C-alpha cells in the first residue's frame, strides 16, 4: 500500500472547499494536489479568474489552498478528497464506501465552508449510492444549493478538470458562477 502524502487543506472560514475523489499517483508522489503532468485544475482556476496568476502546479496547492494572496477577492480556498487513503490514478479501481461519504459529510458540516465545489463525477455517484441521513439534496452540474441537513454550505458540481473530452467552456461557466458569488 502506497503512503499518502497529500494532506487536505480544510479549516474554518473557507469560502470554497473543493472536493476531489482520491490522491492520484503522480500528485501523491509530488506531494502536491493537482501537480500531475496532465492536471489542468489550476489553469482552469486561472482562466475563470478564481486565481489571479497562472501558478506553477508544483507549488500551486500551497499558494491557493494554504494562502489567499492569488485568490479572487482574497478568498480562502481549501481542498480534500472523498477517499483520502487510497492512492490510485485510475478512478475505476477506487471504490468509495458509505463511511467515506459519511466522513466527508461530517467534515463539511463541521467546517461549514460557504461553498463546496465537487469536481469529480465519482464523488457525485458516491453521494447517490450512499445517500445518508445528512444528504437532503442532489448534485447536478452547476449550482446545486444546500444539500446537507443542518449545513449552510451551498454546493456546486463541476466537470473533472482533465483527462476527459469535455471542453473548457462548461467547466469555466460553472467556476465563473461560483466566482460571481464570492
């Protein structure tokens, strides 16, 4: 089993908590979120204006999630994975559990970020499969509203930023809607 090197950036007073699926091999080896060769996440944040500089992805997670200097209106961003303990690039080999979904729901409720942006369809699928006492709404592309019981966080669901044939336009549209609310 591979040691997990990615540590979530989750804390109180977040404006946006981004939620990915699990640590991929290359990012985990680099010890930085979204630092893999094919990753376009930070580029899309830049193109949408959520960050002001196209930051080198070898340091971007620390600058975007650990600080707010480059973030739109000095917003506080965070990142976590639904499944934090499995390092694997092929998401079809990663199987979420009810406990993973419950843990994520509890984390979101505890830290209560203003917005939660899910960026992987497998997270959406896990929410649907392991619907639990906390989930009161559904995820669909775009702004989803409040979907957790007793939690004021407003959810967005966006397309995965890389490794698919979905053009940038719909991804940027969702990030721009999120940005307009900050």
